[in-house]
C-alpha cells in the first residue's frame, strides 16, 4: 500500500482527483482469489446465491464469482444511501430488487464497502424476511471505526482507514469505477 505505481495507475484523466493507493490492483486480485477459495470450501455442499449490491460491487462480484469453483447463481440489488455525497445519508432506498426466491437458499451478499453499516443492516433485515437458509456477507472493504451498527461479516477483503475511496467499482458521481486499484479520493464532489 503506497504511492501510485505503473501497474496501478493507468488513468491519467483521474490523476488530479486521486491520493494514495489504498489497495493495489495486485493486492485486490490476490485477495479475491483467496476469498473465492474460502467460499468454495465453506459452501462446497450448497453453492450459494451471490447477491451483488449494485453498482459499487460489480467489479468485485465479477472477479469473485470466477474465483469460486462451484455452480453459483447470481442476482442483483440496487440500493441507494449516498446520492451524490461521500457520506451515507442513513436512508436506504431499494432501487432494484431481486428476481429470485430466497426461501431455503444459502445467500451471500456481495458488498463493496461497509462503513456505517446502516445499509447492510437494512439489507440483512430485508432479505432475512424472505426466509433464506443462511444469509452471510462478503465485503471487499471494511472502513475501520465507522460502524454505527455491530456487523458480523463472514468474509472481508481489507480493513481500511475511513478515508473516502474510489476505484475497482467504487465511485464519486459515477466516475472512477474503472480503475484497477483503490485510491483515496482527494477531488471535489
């Protein structure tokens, strides 16, 4: 973790808005493979339904599902709690709901970042009401010290400082999702 390197930094158009590399592209790749192997072992007898929380988790979900050596199914939810801000509002709105039934299914929520935990807490209650067999979370990032709700996360890629970050699916106003590494955001919102 450190300054930009040639392997992480390919987008000159974003340079003026990015601070330090928080998680390099190689670190992301290696950790996603490890998570995929762990999920493969843990769900060997019951392949899970992966629920991708759009839009921030799309890159993570895409790589993670390829790292899981099981016949997983996928579905997508879109929730909003940020708007155009860099801090969660705490008000969760379901923008796109699931298409599949969760009854007696092993469900794994794939989330990009857990900060306050309010959105994830809401999602767990919302999906838990549909009677899944199990409901766990795989979060790429956990922001240290930001949780307002106690979280039990089965899989966490990285614990990071509470800085606002972009890249690898994470955005500000729909930009920077296509960066391979994760950076602190130093630009204007």
